[in-house]
C-alpha cells in the first residue's frame, strides 16, 4: 500500500496538473485490489482497461473485458489452490459454506465482485473528498497538522458524500403519495438522505471533519449492508 501511494503521489507531484479520478482514484482502486490478491502492480494498466471497458464500454468491449477478467481470476484461483499465499484469493479458495468448499464458479463470482464493487464507487467517493478538501484549504492544513484525525474525517466525508444510488424498476402502474409511476419506470431510492436527518445529526448540512456521530448509511444497513463496510478503518452503523 505504501508503495502504491508513494508512486501515485510522486507521479502527480511531477505534473503541473492532474485529473484526480483518472490519474489517481481509478488506478488506486485497482492497485488496492491487486495488493489484496497478493499481486504486483505490473499488470495494473491492463486490468484498469478491462474494468473500464466492462463498466463503460460498448457491447463488444464489455464482452471481451468480462472474458478477460474471468480468465484472469480463474488462473489466479487455480494458482492459489496449488500454492497458498497470505492474500484474499487464498482465503476465498479455501473458504467453506455450510461445510462445503466453494465452487470454481463461486470463486470467479466473488473475485469479480471484489474487483467491480470497489472500483467506481470508491473512485467517486475519493473524487468528492478531494473536491471538498480543494474548496476548504483550512481542512487540508488541519489534517496535515494532525494526521491522526484523517480516519474521523473519512467517516464524515462518507456521511456527506454517499456515492451509491439504489435504483428499482416499477413492476406496475402506481400512485405513491401523489407521484405517478408507470410500469417500467426507473425509481431512484435516495436512501443517503437519511445521512442529513436533523434528528440524528446536529447541523447535518455542515461538513465537520471532527464529527463523532457516524451512524450514516453510506454502506447500506441491515441485510443490505455492503461487504466493504467490514474493511479495516470503516466503522459499522
């Protein structure tokens, strides 16, 4: 992790400008994934390209990218079955569910989920965080002086900038409290509005990087809680 962050910082420091998402956030998320799988960054550019095509490419590129990613994960899983390592893939291939080993198909599915789920959402969150800090230089200076406050600041930024929008499709025509929705309409369930509930948060519209009450729902809640909420440094609601 330290090597990845230093490399990104050095690259950006040598430039006269940078696009936070393109030059840092998106590559960073893929490199974190590679690190968790016990791999070096040597193939990061290729993997970044595959993920970008899978999420944002046309039908042809998406198909090709999906095949490349599944093949990549399958080969890695086969390698870890032969020789284990201290990484996430080893944990996955050795895991058991209700007394049975996970299947190859399940391993590939978990591997793809880990890669995709931690990409655009994390990158978007980093983009919002950096934009907020750019607008508030005093917060930048405060965190530089007291880096131990960064973890608490991250929690507040997650509350303020929850990046996941839950989308549902109406299965029939319905009128909900005066709002008409037709069958097939996309419905945005903006659950993150709860993070601005004045009954839960004092001055909810103020981004206070020293805030301590972090019962936000940026990661969902209950049975729909994001698995990423269990990563180190993330406080559960």
